[in-house]
């Protein structure tokens, strides 16, 4: 085969190869054109359902606005102190003959608590009584002399000087009797001071003396508390103190017990450091069931609103930049952002009065359920098709 023949054969083979390639490309292009429109999008679409993009809430995240009573109250906390706590002290110096009570004993007013050795005081009292008797006798004699002298002076039997001397002796006798009576009162008081008596009815909280002990004047012998009334001194913000008046009721919880008291006094000044006002509250404790300095929480009741629209306090939110608080209300299957006006709040019960913006029966979102916004679709876990918000 010549060289020209080989070249012609190679060219034929090359042409056949190019023709086969073009034929294959045409077949692939035809297949793509025959594919239905949108088939690729269907394969790549996510396999979700009607809840795609919805806010999913538990039933505990939803509450219904209801009508009910709410109390406008100011919360207070503190220790319930005895209404009186008295230090019983020695009023003289001496030795104790007897100590008759111990810690925890209930005593009544005037009951004998302790007794001093009273030998010296009794002797002084007897001496003062004797001096008073002598002064009374001298006064009687001076009185008779003065009367006789005055009669004789009128008859001219004695001089004016003698009459004046008799009158002066009478005045001196009266002064000596007054001094003797003062000594008797002082001696009697010292004798009484040898008997230590309870100044009021209460309970002995502490005893600091023992029989036979020598006690100085003014030394503490007992601590006596009166706990039939307990008092709490509470600090109230100045903005709330203007609504508090003596006599207002107070509900307390102390040591697991619920009880009622009243406002006894309100301080007339504001503490410049804390900007608070001290309010004194009293609680009856006739049977002594509460001990002094028991911690208590209470609420000073101002007024009661009987038919307020109530929602949980957690449903009320304060978004940044908003002047009014907001509530997310469930309307159908969507969330609505509603500005509300909040009235009275009861922190103890966790409820708030909605004065404007929410009606009874409205369903609202409570608690921290993540980022939510107005217009978002909502789905409540556990509600069936027949009980969806739209069906309701």
C-alpha cells in the first residue's frame, strides 16, 4: 500500500469518529429536552408538612385570660419581734436571798421574781416610822402652844414677840413632820425594792442572777418579753408608702402558718439612704404559738378588684424600646403582638390585671418559649385537628 492510500484511510477513520461523537451528543440533548419541567425541583424540595416554620408550644405555654378578684397589695418581709422586751434590773445593791423563776416561765404582772436580803432596809423603815411618830407628837404640842399664845396675846397677857415665837415653833414642827414622812416614804420604797416583781405579763427570756449573789444597783437580773403581740418593722418604697394607712389589714405567713394583722404605725419620714419608709405591723399572738424574731412574709392589703381580667405575670413582656408592655395573643393559628395596660400585679400568686388590650377568654403565650414574633404560625403540641385554634 502506498503512502497516499494510508493517508486516505486515516482520514476516513477520523471522519467516522467525529460523526459518532456528534450522534451521541444529539441523543443526550434529546433526553434532557424530553424530561418534564420541575422534576428536578420536586426531588430537591424538603419533605415537610403544614407545620413548616410554625412556633411549637406546649400546652403549659398557653394560658387563658380569666375574670377574677385581685388585691392591690404591698409586699413586706422581716422578723416578728415581741411588742415589748424589758430588762428587769436591780434597784438597789445587796445580796439575793432567792431567785424564783427561770427561762421560759410565764409570769403575770406584779409576780415576785426574786428577793433581796432586806434586814437593813426593814430597820431603816422602822426607824423612819418612829421619827415620824415623834414629829407628829412635837407638832401636836407646838399646835397647842401656838393656840394658847394666840389667845393670851389677844387678851394682852403676853407680848407679840412671845406669840410670834410660838407660831414659829409650830411651823418648825410641821417641817420636821414633813421631813419625817419623806424619810418614811424613801425607806418604804427601798424596802419594796428588795422584792423584784414582774413589770408586765410575759415570758422570762433570760435569767442572769443566782441566789446568794451580790448584785450591784442597776445590774440586769431578767429579760422579760411580752409576746401576746408581735411587731414587724418593714421598709416600704416611698412610692408605695403613700397608700398605706394605720388600720389596714395585713396577711402574714410565718413558720408555715397563715395569720392576719394590721398596720399599727407609719413613719412620717423617708430614709434618705434607702428612700424607704418604715411601716410597723402588728400580729396578735395570744397563745404564744409564734416565737419572737420568727421570719415572716406579708402583704399590706390596699383594695380588692373583684372582676379584673387576669393573666399570668409571665405572659406580660417588656420589649426593648416599647413604652407599653406587650402580650402575645393566639388568634386562630397565628400570633398577635398586643400592647396592654397593666393594672394591679400580685407577685405572690403570679397574676396580673390587664386593664386594656386583652379580653376574657383570649389565649396568651406565657413563659420563655424562645424567639417569637407577630404573625408567626403557632402549633400547640397535644391539640388534635378538632381542637386547633382555627377550629375553636
